[in-house]
């Protein structure tokens, strides 16, 4: 999902493939595709999404973690390997975060609480 979905970045596909994640056949989808769907939790992983993410009706827990934006940081790298290093670092940071999700979700006291 995305607040402004675009094609999946080629470097993202590459570093996720290295970690065993196959994105073949996947595409970013706009939030409008989920209109009317109830969520237990909404997780934003960039500051822009956190700022523009709409309010979700019902008892939706919100979690935000602001990871670096690899495409933005890669624009000023010296070479492709340095750029891929940024993508790999963020991939690994997101993996570590996802591994903590069960505990983070359980620690939220109510649907309207947010952890950052």
C-alpha cells in the first residue's frame, strides 16, 4: 500500500530478492483500493506516509517507524554498490522491526494510541 504508489524500485526488487522475497506479480496499491476495509492495525514506515495517512474508522491501532528513504539517499552515492548498501541496511532495519511487531502491537493500550 502507498499514499502515492509508483512502480517498485529495481534496487528494492534486487535487495529483497537477496533476502528471499520474490516481488514478481506484485505492485503498489493505492489506499483507495481498501476503502471500507476495517483494520486492526495500520503501520507507517516513512514520515510522509505517517503525515498523510488517512484516519481509519473503527478500533485501529497505529504504529509509525520512520525509516530512511533508500531512493532519496541513493541519489548522492558514488556508485551502485554504495546505493545498494543503503537499500540493504534499510531492508534489514525493517526486518528487525517486523520481528518485534507482535510485542509492539500487544503493548498498545487502546486503538487510538500510537507508538513511534
